[in-house]
C-alpha cells in the first residue's frame, strides 16, 4: 500500500505538471515525433490543457492503426512493454505509467457505431507545449459521446461539466459539436450556469 507521504508527493507533482504521467506523455510524444507518426494526447491530460486539471495515472494517446503498429515495431522492448499479449496498452518501463491507445475510426464509450468517432490525429491535434493534444471541440464531443453511450463512462459527462465550469466555456461551443451530443452539452452548460454561487 502506498504511504500518505508518497501519495502526496506523486499527486502534488501532477498538479504542477511534474509527475511520472507528464514525463511519460512527453517521452512518448518525442518518440512519435521522431518517427513521423501523427498523434494526439487525449483523456485527462488534454482536459488539463483546456482548463480543467484532474488527476490521472495513465496517458491516453490517439493514433491510427498504422501509427500504433509502427510505434510498437520500433519501441516494444526498448522502454515499453505490452500489458498483455496482443493487447493495445503498454507500460512505460522508465516511468511506470500505463499508456492507453485510442484508434482513429473507432467509436468512443460502448464501442458501438455512432455519429462520433475518434478522428484522424493528423487533423484533430493542436500543439500545446511539449506535446500535441486534441482540440477543444473534439475533446468535448468525444467525452459526451462516450458518457452518453456507456453507463460505466458517466465520469466523462462529469469531466465536461467540470471543464465548462473551470474554463468558463461558452454555450456557443455547442454549435461546433455533432448534433448527437449538442443537446447534452447545452444541458450541462445550463446546470453549471444555474448552480448556486457557492456550489463551486
């Protein structure tokens, strides 16, 4: 069991951008850039870039299927190991961090066909410091589609509610989203807008 001191050291570093998770994200971004593989950092780290910082203990990376094959062919056994044979996730052996891969063309949440898919990282990523992340409308769209389709992914809806609050996102962002998730964004925005002043 992790000691309280160890937990505070690990999480404290996270909230100032200096943690094994950040180091792992920066390292894999360098490797992907070196190989000319298009990518976008997704998940909680992308939320942080867009204004809502919450703790995570892994790194989500959007790749194409070809990009994932190329990365594994080059780097497995050279600082990264498969978590299970034939599976997608790997572990960064240096930093002890799990790397999850999202694949362009797949569907978020329950994995079933829906209007929203994981996009091509070549067109969906924007630069942000030491790595590239998903653009804001894409982050919002994917998390809403995930939370709406999979009950076990309800945290994705909370993430967007908290992002709206923390980053003061405009209601008009709904106009940039797929129609299948637009109403949910408006609903969450109104929840935040109408919350008592002392709630947040």
